[in-house]
C-alpha cells in the first residue's frame, strides 16, 4: 500500500488508482468506528478543523463536522451571513484570518469554481474541497465509489450510468474521473442541452437515451436539475424532464434486478426520481449518507497526516 503524500484535497483528476484504493481501505476501517457504542477515536486530538461554507449544505457540512468530532478534532464553523464578508472582506482575507487562529484544516464550499484551489495556494493549513461551483466535489465522488464497492464488491468492469443535469454537476465530473480510474465504464446521460460539449473526450460515453442507459447499467446515479446554477432555460419544463429522464417504477422494471440506485442529494422526488424508487430495496441513497462520514474521516486523517509529515521535513 502506498503512503499518502497530499496535504490538500482539491479534485480527483490526477489521482492514481492506488490512491483511490488507499482512501477506500482507510474509510472501511473508520466506518467500524461509527458502529461502536463510543463513536470516537483520538486520531486527530488537538487538531482544529474550520468549516468555511459559502453556500447552503446539509449532508456535506454535517458529515464533515461529525467526521472531525469522531476523530477527536475541534471544529470551527463559519457563518457567511454574520461574517465580515458582508462588509466587503474578500474570501482570501476571510480565510487568512481563520488561518491566523492556528487551525489545521479548512473545509471549503463555494459557489465559484476554483476557490478551494486558490486558498490551497495561499494557506498553510490543509484545504479540502467540499464543492466548488460546477467544477468538483471530490468527497461526494469518493463516498459514491465506497458505496458501490461495499455493495457490489468491486468497481472494475461495472457499467455506471449517471443521468441528469451533467452540465452543472460537479458530482458527475468527479465520479467519472474516479470510477474510470478504478476500471468502470461510465455513461453520462441527459438532455442534449445539459451535456457539456466535448465531455466524451475524458473517456466517458455520452447518451440522450435514458431508457437504454437504465437497461444496461449496473449502477444508476440520478442527478437533480440544478436550477440555482442555471442562467438560461435549458428545459421546457420539469414535468417533461421527469417523463423522459426520470427514474420511476416502470423504468426500473427494465433495469437489471441487482442495479444500485444512487443520488447525491438533495432529491427532487417526482422529477429525477420517484418517491417509491428513492425508498426501494435497490436504493442506497441513505447508505451514501452513512458512508460520507467514513470517507470524510479517512480524508481528514490522511490529509492532516501528510501535512504533519511535510512540516516535520521542513
């Protein structure tokens, strides 16, 4: 097994298969901690993790906080509405002030692509990307990969269909990079207006035929239409989208009996996925939430360990 050397986690594009395998194996050991009566280990005792979330989040923020606390780290939460940014302070200045409080890691979610990478260039603490614009959401992709491997025993050779608003999805991009590196065949599917031009150049298949993708896939990852990131009208209506691309009981009957149904959340029930399918036996949506804590524990542990090693070598 390789040694982890990255003090930051910004995206997954240049990760090796060995690095993915190390993360998944580390998460597997940390998932056991959450099943104990006392759900805490002293791995990061004395460390401080700051949460800088510049846009709304439920699953990502709470699971990062829970992951840090289960590793015995202290957490510092940043509220945009009550911060000095409302008075004109820049993102970098805000982060520099947080750094001055001697934190060890900064978890960043921002509506603009590239902000976590910018902060990583200017901050001494480790920076972990919790989602930046339409660009990347690495820990979501990692927990998706962990869930697939846990439920199906492998990623190699699987056919994964990602259906929905691909154009605005940071989850789709990160999953494509990670799953392909682990040996899966990835198909991105959605309306032509929501498929990025040239996306097939990264090695994925591209389709506008949701019925075919549903029939052929071992894993179906449904994405919501992200209206908050859209400046133009890409669809005639959500009702028409649900009719053509939504996963419902009739469509699921045409899929493989063992198909996994996934969704990064939040779900728009009745649009990209029907309520009955979100809660059916094939659905692993709540498993994804559970595994998010284990993956984020693994990332905090590995990243802060690499940061500590690099500081000692200086």
